[in-house]
C-alpha cells in the first residue's frame, strides 16, 4: 500500500557558525504513522525538527504539509498548521502553575475577554487525568519533578488539534511505567489518524512503538525503512556507519567482599522521601540504585553529596563520620556528582564547553586566583577526545551543543577531578548507543583504577551490564540487594513488585 504522505521535507540545509548541521536532508512522514527519527548525538535530529517548526530558519529546502507548502516562523505558527511539538529542552515556564503551562500561548477567554481560569483548571485536570497524572494543577510547575513536567508537556502537545505530534526524546526522564502510559497515548493518537515523529535513543522503544524509521548521520540521510525490515544491530550500523557491537555485560561473580569500604550511610531519614535507608560502597565498586521514580534514589545521592541534609541518620567517609554542610565539603574529600537534571542543576548555558567542563576543577589548577590556562586546555582537549564530544571548538557556548553532547561535558566535569567516588544520576540519559558504550567502558575503567561509582539508572539493562551490586529502593527504603551474577532485569523488577502491588497513582511521579 502506498503511504499517504502528510509531511514532506526536501533538501533541508541548515548551517551554524562552524557547523553544517543539515546537509540537504529529505524526510517524509505518512498520515497516522509513528515515525522514528534516529541518529547519534549531534546528527541533526533536533535541528531538523526546529527547521520544520520555525525555531530555526532553514537555509535551503522546502516543506510540504498536508498538501501545500508551508514556512512556519514560530512554534505557534506551526501549531496553527497542525504541528504540535515537545522539544528536547522543555519550553515550559517553571514558575507558572501547571494549568497555565498547559495553555501557554492559547489561553481560553471568557465573553469579557478575560483569561478563563476556571476552564483552564477544569480542562487541565481532565486532560492530565486521562493520562493518569493526578497533580494539583494550581501549583507552580517547578514543585514537581522532571517526569511530571515532561508529562505536562506531552499533555499540552496532544491536547491541541494536531495532525502531527513531534516528540523529541520524550521518554528520557520517564520510568518504565510512565513510558507505557506515553505509549498508550501514542497509540490513541495513531488510532485517530494523527502522525507522530518519535525521537529516542532507546532502541527497544523504537521497535515497540514505531513502524517507520529515518536515520540521520552527520547531518545527512543515512537510511529510511520499515522498522519490521531491520533488527537492532542493523539499525545501530546505519547510525554509526559501521559494524555494530552489542553492549555486553562486564561483570561476573561478586568479587569485592573484602574490598575496603569507602562510604557508608545508615538509617537515613529525609522528609517524606527517605525512610531509614542504609547503603555502603566499596573501593572500586560500581553500586547501582534501582527503583521507580520517586523511590528516593536521587535524594539518597544528594544526601551523600551534601546537597541535602538528612533529618536523621549517619554518613561515614573512610570510616569516619562526616557532616557535609554543602557539596563543597564532599567535593573536597573526592566525591563528584553528575546530576540527572542537566538543565536546572548542571550546565551553565552561556558559558563555553571549556568553562563548563572545568568549573569544579578551577580551584585545583589555579595559583593565587590565576588559572593555569595551559593545564586547563590540556584537560579539556583530553576529555573532548576521550568522550568524543562533538563541538567545533572548546570555546563554543555549551547551549549550542546537542543534548547528548552537553551530557558528556557534564560527565567530564567530574571525571577530570580525579574523584574517589563519582555519583552518576542517569549518566547515559539522552546519549546515543555508540557513546553509551564508551561511557560504560569509562565507568569500568574508573572502577578498575579503584574509583567507586554510585550509579542511578532507570534502564535496568544498564545496571545489569555494569554493576557489581544493586540496591533496590522503594519509598525511601532498601528492599533488597543483588550481587554479581544475580543481577538481572527480572530479578530487579520482581523485588520492586514483591513489595506490595501497585504504587499509588501520581504519587510515584512527584
Ligand atoms: N544553535 C546552534 N548553534 C550552533 N550549533 C548548533 C546549534 N544547534 C545545533 N547545533 C549543532 O548542530 C549539530 C546538530 O545538533 P542537534 O541538536 O540537531 O543534534 P541531535 O541529533 O538532536 O543530537 P542529540 O541526540 O544529542 O540530541 C550539532 O553539531 C550541534 O552542535
Ligand atoms: Mg537532539
């Protein structure tokens, strides 16, 4: 059956200073189709979407949508054409309420021309409720975590009357259950004849929900096919332009019984989120924290880093009790922390790659307040090379890097400090398969050098491949531990499930 083409982009070119981001890309999507857009970090996926929706002006090329040529100059104009987009960096307004965010730029008015708040509140509750999200819509958006914010963005995008809904990495901050909710939404859209462009680095998602895939490589088209016609390794080969290797498990039997302990936390209580949990981390160990969103993993990490003070409980570092008042105290002892929320707690957008990477290191490489730029440059070049960070120069403002490359700069920030323990909260979020293999290899290399890693990940396969031991958390408690070869996805899931059925709806999201 011939595809009924809804969107046809032809010969799209986009240049940035020093970067040819799109080199004449053709891309088409049929009505009612779920179409994956794939490619390595920096391949040009987000740029193609932004050229379509008017955030960037394309240098060359044409766009036909629903039978005629269009040239939207803003997201709002694109929306009027029937294209609704969730961008990779959420363009929500954190200080406004949830319901205001749902209606940003299209607030309903009453007959006096006033913004109709009552309707906004009712409609927001209804639309979010349909997605299984139960939150207080009159609270500011920032009172909720990234997952809820992501769901609000999704709800907003699907609530407008659209023919095409674009999702640029919608699942990167969602856990397995929420991804299922989102997939339910996508299936509903499809049933209504609405097309979806779906961007994700998680291959299993592509195979579950998409029927067509377009692959970009270095700003050019590398392939276009039906998902049913390829397998995961072939897809990766198209993305990296060479033979793909499956990611492999790096750990065998648990061998660290006698290794010295680096850090220990006992009976930690913190607000509503941590309820008496304790963990210990050994030298050279990769310790994983598993659990659904809201299980307290990030909070536990923040307590260890000194970014949050426990109400009760003790923290030990090298067998001595410590009271970290702020991250400065823990950094001084050799702890690094790669945050999960790169936008809020991580990058400083207007500063360069170089500055973002070395910001925590500066005190170490300066003498009387003067930074040794020679040393700084050497370190920066080393990590750009090691993590294959795609940037025209170390002086590029970090906000101009693709999402995955920003994440690599953040990792480098802590790795270049020669830490004794690195906490990594979702370290491979938004990172492409090739880079993921490199980052995982790097984690093992660190462990081999005796550096301990505390790794939080929603991707259970990632924990299975990399961890010596996994602590499964729920509601701020330790539900159980798995060591060495015991660690696998099913074992983790069954520990979570055994702790008593469904979690309260919505509660887990906050
Ligand atoms: N505003 C900008 N200024 C300069 N360069 C940019 C800008 N936006 C994107 N680029 C560059 O264009 C290229 C493509 O970036 P893009 O964000 O489209 O990648 P992506 O495929 O979405 O990657 P990721 O998977 O990491 O999100 C990258 O080299 C990026 O650095
Ligand atoms: Mg992107």
